[in-house]
C-alpha cells in the first residue's frame, strides 16, 4: 500500500491518541480482565436452575418480536473461551458450528478484542463509501495482495458481495443475461440470489425474473460419469441459448448442500468450456474461504487462472468482492452507505494477518490434521453404529455426516439433543439431510474433539 507519511516530526492527532499511555494501559487492563474471566470457562456445563424461567421467557418474547422462533434456544451471555461459549442461562456449550462459520477464532479471542478496542478509538462506528479511513484503505490492499485479484469492493454481507459480483459480470457481458449454476447450490437469499439458490422453499411467493440454467454437480462415487453428465448438460444449455449466458456461479465445496467437495478435473472440464464460450466464472467462497487446505478454495483446487470473481465472507467478518480488471464497472454500478463497521474492518485485518502467519494450511497444516483426526473418530463411530451414522463427508474445517436414514426430522431431533447435551451443530442439504460442523480450528484441541464425539455417541443412542 502507498503509505501516507511525511518527514514532519509531529504525528497526526489520531496517532497521538492511539499511542497515549493512558489508552495503552487501559487496553492492557481490559484484556487482562478478559483473559482472567475466560480462563474460568473450561468445559460443558448445564444451565443454572434459577435462570431457567427468565431465560425461557426471554426466548419466547424474542421469538415473537423478531417474527419467528429461533432455531436453537440460544442467547449468548457475551463471553466464551475458544470453542466453548457461555449462554445467558449459565450453560456452557461447545460451539462447533461457530455462528454458521463466522467465529473461526472461537469466542473471546484476545487479539480480536484488541482489534475491537482499537476500532473503538476511531471517530466513527461505521465507515461508508463517501468517507473511509486509513484502516479500510489498508484492508482493501491486504485483500488484493493475498488474493492476486486486481480489485476489491468491501461490504457487510455475503449476499451483497454476491449481488455485487453478479452485477459486475452482467454489466460486462450485456446483452448476455442468462446465469448458469450448479444443482443444490446455495448463494444467498436476496430477491436475485434466492432465484439462483437451488432450493424452492427459499423462493416461495417471490417473483422470478432471472433466467437460470442448472448443471449437475460432481459425484465422488461416479467421478468419470458425473463429469461427462455435467459437460453434456452444460453443452445442451449453451446450444439451446447461444451467446446468452453471462456467467456461471460455482461453489468449489458445496456447503449448505451438505459439505460436497468438487474435484479439480471436474472443474477444469466445466471451466474450460465456459472460457471457450466467453462466460465469466464466479467462485462463491463466502463459506469456504480459509477453511480448505489453502486460504482460498481456488488455491486448494489450483484454479486461479479460471476465476473472474471471488467473494469471501463469514469468518473474515467483513465481506468482499474480488475481481479482475476486465470486469471494472462503470460509475454508479456499485455503491452503498456502509462499507462496514470500523470494528469489523479492524477485525478483518487482524484475521487475515493471523491466517497468513498461521500453521493452518498445507496438506499437513492444522486444518488438514484436525479434519483427519475428527473424520477418523466419526468413521470409527460409524463402524460401531452403522445404522446411526454414515460418513464423514467434507473437507478441511467443514465436516458432516448423515444420521440415521438422513431424514430431515430425525437429523433436526439429533441436532437439538446434541444442543441440550452441550454441542452446537447444524443441518445441511436435503435427501439426505446431513449434520454438519464448521470448526473453529485455530482454537480447538484434539481433546475437544474427543469430548464432542463422546457426547455425540451418547446422543445417537
Ligand atoms: C456459499 C454462500 N454464499 C452466500 C451466503 C450468504 O451470506 P450472508 O448470509 O452473509 O448474506 C452464504 C451464507 O450462508 C453461503 O454459505
């Protein structure tokens, strides 16, 4: 990044505030208190009896006021310790779903708390397109350096990052306007995205105005046949609507569908055909970013040269649309009041640096090793009780299994039984529905996995 500096002796007033000894001491004291309190959270604990009634009442009122019951009876107290979190009813649970992939560094991470304290010193809570501070400028530069893309546009939700990506590609490819997507994909729930997400229930009652053509996804049980089948279907769409497709949406690992990784060979066949037909390739990494054996899933599958746009979100705290210079939009296409909160901008920069400096990546990195350990435990459990658990599936920090017959109802029952026993998970996909974990790998240990598997075994029986 071009740094903003001069030979002038006197630092800017903002730098003087950040370096003020009172600020530094206050920060130190706050973090020390946090560290001390979080250390008292050491394992799963049931709710406190005396809090039960008021907790249930609060849940009921909250459910009514927000217009729908919560999936879990979860109201956090505001503290945790790594993979463990305290709820407002006094219970402590393993958070192995991390807010559906958001809290990769677990609960009460001190470096993230320090980033939020730094953000609190800033002049504004939110930053927007009209007025951005040096921290937003540095973050955009960091995203560009780690991704190798030419441009980065920040926003505060995965769905908006995806909307922005679609707009870039549709504007550039006009008058081509059809969209290709994989069957069982999940891309978000705005009016446009719920038309692409391959789940009819998510678009019930909504007007449909986008032409979408679906292509079947990779099937690891029949790799060769599934590649042939997908290519045949794609060719049919291209033949039926010549020069009308602007882009294809791709998840390199289908997350919401139930943790289905594709394969490099599969993607190369599809992507080569797309390139030959001048169709832009959009890699949605809102869920996969930083969770495979590489920082980006396109690095994991070695596909960078094919990708025109990639979006990230969830664990990065801020969301971003990263794209090539060929897709630079005309003025007015992308804008918004909020880039994000200053706290999210600081947290994102801290997270990206933590990830880059970590031992998480590579075939023997912490993510791959944690996956192997957990998968091995689940495999053994499935050998012990083959009628109750099948799998495991997934890759890296995304791991799933099919429980019982894979029915939606039985899987949900198990997820709630697990919650009561102290472990948070979530469902994914349909036919079969799977139970999935999005693991907070940097803050969890093999001992945590042992405990969770023990709780799971009891809940299954
Ligand atoms: C692959 C994928 N794309 C997009 C989204 C939408 O992100 P958000 O919920 O932040 O809008 C999600 C969220 O689950 C996702 O998993």
